[in-house]
């Protein structure tokens, strides 16, 4: 595979995680690395497109035969972006709350013993 990605995820791991991505069950720990690898590796992006076409295309062909691969995959990628941003916001909020709590505890200790 010709991979120009210097990302945290290699091609083998990316391909292993494609079904999780397509089922929207990809763990947040891997989501950013997955997206980064997809954007930098033509071979893996093509593999994702093929697997998406196979899984989603067959469903749509059985239903009504109408299927816009690029639009459907674009919707899935956008949903993934929203999920990733939400998760990153939650992590940032949690860190902020913990930091604030530690500062307040520290100030209380200083006032009590200082």
C-alpha cells in the first residue's frame, strides 16, 4: 500500500477499524487518528469507500435503488466530525472542572491552615 501518512494509525489498524467507523461504534480514542489517516492515505480512503459502498450500497439497492455514494459517505463523515467535536468538548470541560475544583480545594486549605 502506498501510504504517505505519518499519522498515529497505520494502514493495517485503519482497515481493521473501518467496520467500527461504518457502524458508528468507533471508540473516541481512535477517531481522530482514524480521520487523520484517512485524510492522508489514498489507499485507505479508497478501502473505506469500497467497504462503505458494499455495506450501504446493498441496503439502498434493496430498498429503492437510489444511492449517492459521495453524499452518503459525506453525511457519515460529518456525523463523525460532530461526534468527535462533542467528545473533545466534554473532555475539555471535564479538565476545566477538575482544575477548578483543585484550585478551590487548594484555596480552602490555604485559608484554613494558612
